C-alpha cells in the first residue's frame, strides 16, 4: 500500500480486541468487539521461543495468564522464552473473570483466520520480547504477508521499536507500517520517513494542529491511542486525525 492510496481502515479500532471488557488479546475479546460493531482490531504480537507469532502484550506471563501456577517452579515467566506447545496450555482468560476461564492464547494464524473469514481489519502491534526486536519484526511481517496474500486490505503493522519496523520493512516491504510514539522526539518525522511508514500512531495527547499538519504534509496518516473519553475523541476528529484506538467499545459507536 502506498501512502497516496485511499486510507482503507475504519475510523474506530478496538484496542486488544474489546478493550477491558474481555481478556485482552484473545479471540473472545475480538468476538466481543465485533458484537459491538467494530470492524478493525488492534493486537500485540510477539514470538515464542520456537518462532511462532502469538498474541500477548507483556513480556512476562503472569498478568494475563496462569503461568505462575501452571509452569514448574523456577521456570522463566517470560513468554518469549517458552515454546508454543507450552504457551498453548496456559489459561489467558481466567485472570479477567470466571466467564472467560480457559481462554487460550491465540496465534497470529488464529486471529488472521477469524479476521479474514469475517472481513475485519487488523492492526498488528509488533511487541518483541526485549532483545528480539529485529527478528520479531521480520518473522511477524513475513507471516502476515503470507496470511493476507491476495487480500485487498492488508494488516497495518505498528511498533514502538524502530528495529522491529526495520525488520518488517525488510521482510515484507509491501505491508503498511506505522510508527508508535508515546512522546515526540525531535526526529520523529524523520524516523517515520526513514522506516517508510504510512502512519504515525501517537498517544492521543501528543496531537495538536501543528503535529497533525507536519504529519499530513509528509503524507502520513494520524492515528491515536488509547482514547476512552468522548471529549478526547471529539478533539482528535476536530484536528482531522484518521483513526482512533479505544478500549471503550461500549461507549463509542464505530459507525460514528
């Protein structure tokens, strides 16, 4: 996708599937987000120790899985240090509520199959285990390119990690990329250009008229995370930004 192409993604994107209403980065969350009318979803993808792209935000397992109780005493609690066969046995839903107990960690392949079957868009945040930035970018992008081969709307690959985006560009240059930012360093625009990005995805408080104008003048789309208040969303629409990532799938109508 070229930056001159029409923007193929919706205005509203559901964060980690359904925000906080279901266990993040699980298919249960994606299904709940879809039940609220959302047609594009953001998720975090990292690699197992044997190279399988799977969904999880944190480097460590305990916050969103039962790893501390399930794994042997003394075992690493870093997700990326376990093979997929081990990770697939973990409960990634019980931490959220009993309703979701037993919900597994999904692979990127699982989520892609669901999105493609239903015509949904996906924003894949490449979330490397520290020290694996380049490899994760390459493997995730390569697999995404295979999974979405021949599709009209590709997934949007984003990351805070420059090396991960550089790896993604090398492995699958045709897939669109976005630079994630939680602050605006002096070289933010140069970095986005250097990586061949089509978008910049900012902490929503960073956008103002000047930064939006800078991004737009460089041919970049302006996305925001994580917007959970109506006043903040309206401010971003008034600034002319393109898409909003939200936890509040129950508050914002994705058709608005």
